[in-house]
C-alpha cells in the first residue's frame, strides 16, 4: 500500500502529563455504556506523536447527524462515534496512516455495500476485553486498506490498518460529507451482518474514554496520540508485519485441512465459526477438550445463532461424521445438523439429550477441497420458554472407505478419547454388552446411515423402532439358548475382530 510521507507535528511526551486536568469522563446516556477498565488501554487510531483533531464529536449535535442511536436493535449505534483528522494537514491528512486502537480480530475489511455503503472502505475489528462482553471497533471512509488486514487475521494495537480518506458509495470521494476523515466508533455486544457486506449493528454505543488519557471529547479538541504499537515478534500472538502461517504458525494459525484419515474439529478450532448475537452465546469449560458453547433453542422462523464447522478435505472419500454432546448441557431434542458434502446437503436430526458423548450422523461422501461444512442452527422448533440448551462442540470425521479399513468402523487414531476403542460402544454392567438399541447410533440400521437419510431420534431409538446389527430378539422359530450363547461370546468376538 502506497503511503505518502508528510511532516507531522510531534509533541513532547512531557506535555501529556497535563492532559485531562480540566476534563472528566463522559457519563453514558441511558442505552450507552462506558469503556471497560479491563484489557488494553484504549489508544487513538493514529501513530504515536500525531496531532489529532476531533472534527465531529458525540451525538447529532456534535457535528454529524450520522452520530446517532444508543441501543437500537436494527441500526449501527454510533451516538458516541468520532470523526477524526490529522490536525494541520491539508485534506484532513488523506492518505496518512490509520492504526488499530486495540488489538483484535478482523471481521470485515473492504468496501461496504447495500445499506452500509455510506461507510465506503471500512474495517471492523472484534475485541475481547475481559469483562464478558464482545466489542467491535469501526474504521470507515478509508482511502485504502493494508494488504495484511484480511478477514480472520489478528492485528496488534498500533498496527497500520489503512489510510485516512473520504470513501463512500463505492468511490474514493463522496459528496455526503465535507471532507476526508476517519469515522470511528466502538459498539458493545453488537452483531455483524445485515444487508450486503454487513455492518456492526445493535448492542450499545460505547463511550471511548479514556483514550490516551483524554476524557470529555468534544468537537475541535486537539489530541496527541500515544499509540506506539511495536515491531512484530513471532510468538506475541498477533499476525502482523508480514508474518504468515509459514513464517510464524504460532501467531498466524489457519483452518487446517482434514487429512485422509480424518480428524476432530473442536469448537476452539479456527475451522469453527459462531454467528449471531454475542449476548446469546455461553462458553463452558466442559465437553470435548474442556470447551463447548451453547445457546437456547427457539421456535422462531428465523435463525438467531448458529455454528458452522468449515471443512476442507485433502482426499475425497466417505467419512463417518460424529458429534460430541455433553450430557451436562445438551438438552435440545430436535437438533438439525445440515451436512454439506460433495455438492449435496443432508439434514440429520439428533436428540442431543439422549447420549453423553460421541453421536453418529452417518457416513457421507466428501469431495477433495473446501466449500463443505456441518451447520447447526438454534431454531429447532423448541420454544425458548422451555429453557433448553443446544450445544456446539467437537465433530469427528473418520475415513470409512480407506484401503485396509472396515467401512463404518472409525479409526482409533481419529480423535477417540484416550483409553477407548473408537467406534465400539463402551462396555457396561461389568462387561456385559449393551442392548442393541443403545449400541447402534440413531439413524442407522446396524451401520452408518446412507447419504440423504434424515435420521430422527427418540432417546436413542432408531426411526420406526427398527433394530439392526447383531441384535438378538426372541421371535417365532428362534432359539433363545443360541441367543444367550451369542450374547456371552459377543465381547470376545468384537475384541478379536478389532485386533485382527
């Protein structure tokens, strides 16, 4: 990205000792919230030493009619937004650097479209500041965006994001406002989405104070940035300064492919993404790898929250898909897993409350490459008033048709908990095998469900009450003693087959 060099006024850091003597923190109006005292201190979104002028301050009366709304559900709550420029530079400092005010994750980077197009080229960062809420910062009207700032990347405080500009409506200049500036705001618990490329809406407008020690920000005030940032260092947790996954995998992790043998994709994996209102998500130290998230079920027509396990396969093949449901939280009885694979989509219904542990969604044929996924939505048809939790945890993919394997029997190396025989139901009652209805995964008939099957569950039973596998049931003409003998020999036969 080309950056013009220009002289900027540098202020002695000693003068900053006097900042704030005659000012006080702005008290949020009803619907607005204060910036939390946890986490990183808030810095101005300009390089250290830069003189920054507040061109427009808080509220519609602060210089911009667009600085509006405190906690509206369908709007960007920009009441405490600021329009900032380089003080003393022509054109507001168009082309000069804009940097990250806080470390965070890039959730939007590029041209805003549809209902958000007035923001022009914009960046939205997501932040966890340690107070249990999610924050988003908006950087709008940019002249250019730095090539390292891509959706999903992490950025450090002080890292260059782009250039100050006057873009809007798909053009680098716009008649909607008087001149180039950075439109900048903070939202708490907002959602990112909506029309076109989406924006940050809902939640609460957040007062950005103190910022570099400044309080009571009003139109016309000149501030001096202390946002020093720092050089990128591999291992500091931020993918910046030209770092890549190849040069620094610790700072630049990626959503890893599914190898030919399969693997587990946990909710902590970069291949998993959660969507919807952050206020409705709950994180727990339970489940697979001591991590799961949950939200409540609804019977709404529209989805509120959803989870997607994005999948890219090294090799095409049939894979057994399993999900982990923790009995302490899993209560949804009509969880609909939408499996997109090899150009097809299957929906598999599951009663999450029926089993504590791994549950089968059947075998599915996946293609090599990406564009495939498992998705779960919260609108199961179970009313919110029921208070049922739907959990989003790990999924396990196990190659079922690889040479030398027993199709439908998961590999023991494909993410099975230590000490278990993957795919073989645990023994119960002192070694006696469980009944067939409990041992065969719902939606199967003694084996994996065929592609396109929509499995429904009822406390572990298969649809229609059909039993399969090696179930031995007394029927006319059957031999009860032979069933008993088979039942006694079954554990030995299974173990011989597994170890053959």
